């Protein structure tokens, strides 16, 4: 047999693996987010530019257009689109900076819809929506032919895109970033933010109703100004669309009117519920809905934001209740702060200029509008959330109980103490005097044998005294105890013959009529 070869132990072979640098990976869904931003920006831009080009095509033969081309029309539409995001337009020495909030709302709605349609459920993917919207705006702004502040428009674009994306992610139930999860938001703050959203929605709805009422009241003036231009069909449509994008701006003006400060259309003018100071206005049909100088004052209008605050406060008490009064007050104040902050942004966006000179000041003043809404909505919300709170009811009951106790104590202390009968005044329970003219001594419980005839053999042994019956509640401190008084035995006249009982005296036999033990 051959010998099988053997192998000795060998040392383990170690393979060194070089560490690789971490690769930057894109979040899931980032491409869908980027496409959503680009799509929203393009649709928003085309919504404004296409009507401008269509208007040029319809009026290309008009001599007033001169050598204008469709590219110029597209550039004008791009400038108006940037104006709707916070930019401005400068032409012929005049600057137009009043933002048509209709374009702003259109972009906000398109961003929200695109993000929802792409089903973005993470913050990482949603962050590419504002990036795509901003990059597209940078490219499209090159077509603008009217000079203006484009940096301000880019800032507005970012705010609109971020707001629409955040709203879409919130509706989709996306998880917050880990950095934000470390911070625990108190319950009154979250409840107050929800209440602030409802309060702002209610105020804007009431402002829209007020704007519609003003348009109906001034519809004759609107038609008069519109007819003064003698427009054809195309011109009438263009004028209507140009005013339609400013309708949300007019709603913000109506909100300032409800709050109290009102707004201005030119320097030196005031349009509020308590004062109307007008001046010559530009021939814009939409301005025909403004109140006339002879319009009656409506000072009660400033109560409307307070009523909205009361309703929201009741909603907070029922839907988002807080255990403590401090928590409930914090929720109400957070609601007022949220409304004031939103009103500050809206009033700033709805103010600007529409021409040179005094028309450079148009719209509400942001600070007064926000300050008054803070006070009005805050007071109403505090009233609505604190009055029905259980702690408030408990405190009121305790306070009422203390007041009643103090009143009873005061009444008891002021009442005269019972010091016995007053000489000269008849009393029903006065103790009759004894035979010696002195007052009767306190009653003593005595028991004796029942009296028999005068020749009884012996007296019945005395019985043990019975316990006194309860005479009622114990007297209060400082008052003399009261007890019924009865005449004692032997309080009759011992010198004269027996007679009938005197008024209030003992009606039984006298003590001398009782048999003595030695006579038995």
C-alpha cells in the first residue's frame, strides 16, 4: 500500500479590502419631483403668454401695433407672469409693482397638483419640485421684454413652489425630516395653527362676499367705465382677463376693509368702513366698485373678525380641547398670531404701485392690518375657548360660593346678639319672677313620685333624671344659647291661698300640698 501524502497546517490568507468612499445617492422619486416642478412652471407661463400672443394675432392688422411682433407679445406676457410672482415692470417712466395675485394662486395650485399627481411621499423627493420650478423660471425670464425686478420675482417663485409642495406633502402624509422630529411641538401650538387656518379661510370667505357685494353695488359704474373705451370683442375679452387676475388682490383689499384700516388707491385716499376719502382715479373698470365718498359709515364691520375668532375658539374647545386654561389660551393666541402673520404677507403682496406720482401708493398698509387682526381675532378666540372651559366653570362656582359665604358671614355678624328680654317689652317666653322678686334660676331636672291623695302611706322613690332632648343645632359663636323656659315648682305665692295659674305660671299643685314623709 502506498502512503497517503499529508499536508501540514497552512496560515490563513487575509485579503485586504480598501474602504470605498460613500457614494452620493439621490432620494427615491427625485426625478418625478423635478418633472413636477418643470411642468407646473411651464403650464403657468403658457396660461399667461398664450392669451397675449392670441391677442396679437387677432389685432395684428391694427395700425396702433406698428411693427410689433408675436415675440414682443410673448415677452410682454412673460413680464406680466413675473409680475404675478412679485416682480415689477418699468415702462415710460412708470413702475407697475402691484402683484396680480390671480397668477400667484394659479402657480400655487399647479405646483400642488403636479406634486400630488406625481405621488411624492418623501421630503427628499419633494425638494426637487421647487428646484425644477425655479430653474424653469430662470430660463423663461430671458423672454421678458419689459425691464423689471427679476430677483424679487425669483424670491416669489421659490415661496410659491415651496408652499405648494409643502401642502401636497402634508396632504400625502409624508413623514417630517428627522431633524424636525427631535423637536416636540406642544399641543396648543398645533391646535392653534389648525385654528389659524380655519380663521383665515373664514375671513377670506367673508372678504370675498364683501368684494362681490361691492361689485354688485357699483356695477353701473363698472359698466360705464368699460363702455367708455368702446372695445370690440377681442379687446373686451383682454380687458376682462387683465382685471380677472387682480380679483384676488381686491379680495385682500376687502379683508383690510373688514379689519378696519382699509386701503388706499393713490396717495391721500382712504377707503375704509368708517371713512371714505377719494381722489381722481384711473379709468379702470374694476375701480368702479370702490365705495363713494357719500357711502354711510359701517363701524360695526370691525366686529366681524372678532366673531370669526369666537367661532374658531369654540371649535378649538370642542375639537382640540386643552386640559389647562394656559393651554387653551395658548392655542387661541397661536391662532391669532397665525392669522396676523398670514395677513401681513397678503397685505404686503396686495400693495404696490400702478403708475407714477400718487398712484405709486396702492393697497393696504400691512402693519396696521396685521395688528388689528391680531387683537380682534385673538380677543374673540380667547372668549370662545375660555368661557366654556371646565376650569373656568369650576373657578366661577368657587368664586360664587365664596361670595355667598362672605355675605352670610357678614349678615350673621351684623345681626344683634340675643341678650334676653328687654325691660318694658312684652315677650312670649319671659320667666315669671319668684315670690321674693328675683329672677328664676336655671331649670333643674327633678323627678318625684306621682302625687296621690293627702293620706298616702309613702312617697314613691325619686326616678333617675332623664337625658335632655336635643334642642336643635348648636348656637353660633358669640350668640347666647336659646332654650325654652318653663315655670318651676313653687313659683306661686306661698302666703296667699292657692289660686289659678297666672299667665305663664305652673298650673299644678303647690309644693306645700305634697305629703311629707313623717306624715305617712
